[in-house]
C-alpha cells in the first residue's frame, strides 16, 4: 500500500514502531515499563472488555446499541487514564472519568429492572446470543476490576475506576437479562446438583 502518494504520510500514525520488541512499552505521558506490569495489564484488560462489548454489539442490540456505544467510549477513556501515570505531563490532557457516568448506570439498572421478573435463583450465562455475549462482557469486566484493585491499593489509580467497573458489571448482568426478556427467552436458572 502506497501511503506516501496520499499526501498524508507525515500525519499518519505508524502501526508498528518496533520499540516494544524487547518486552517494554511506553506509557502515555512518558516512561517505559515491562509489558507484564500491573498498569499495562490493567489497561489491556479494559481494551479486552471494550472489544468484547464490540462483539456483543454485533449481536444486534437494538435499542440497547446507543447505550453500548456510550459504554465503549467511556471504557476507552478509562484505558487512557490507566495508561497515563498520575503527575505526568499528559495527565492533564486526557479526559477523566466523570461521577455522573456511575450515576447514569445506576439509574439505567433501576429502569431496566422494571422490565424484568424478580430474581428467584442464580442465573447461568446464556439464553440468546446477545445475552450470552453480555454475560461474557460481565465476566471480563469483573476480571478487569480484579486486576486494577492492586493499582488502586497502591495509590496509583483512583478508587472511582473500581466503582465504575463494579457498577458496569451489574449493568451488564441486567442488560443480559433484558436481552433475553425482550427476545421472549427466559433466563437460564442454576439448578444445584442433587447430593
């Protein structure tokens, strides 16, 4: 592909830089760390969560799609926060998590709950493909939360990120149930094995 002929070559971002070939990566705002570091692991988890939400959206979310887009935009912001050390020159230039995002998720959960029958048992991931995809996203969200907790405990990231992810996993669980309900499919109850 000849990008030089496009006249935009100097403004294009190169896909490969070769700077990470030795196992290190650059943080936004400066500094290099090993790719196995807690910080890189944390924003890698957020990137995976965002990708899983993208896959869930491919399952035709209908009226839920706009909400899913908002969540993906917010997760990209959170990934940026995690990739930027506090106090670096870049920290003041990236968007920040806003408390109203968490409030909006809580209000959405309350509204969606009105559509749903009361929970009378634990629910297995499944039902429709959309619900299964949202349950998958919920599991990745919980893993991301677990991986970011050490950074929060070390004072490297704000606790609000943990609160956001905790609420997001609740919302994704609720959305999975909504996806089933709107398709006329019952949630899959957990049936405990008999002794």
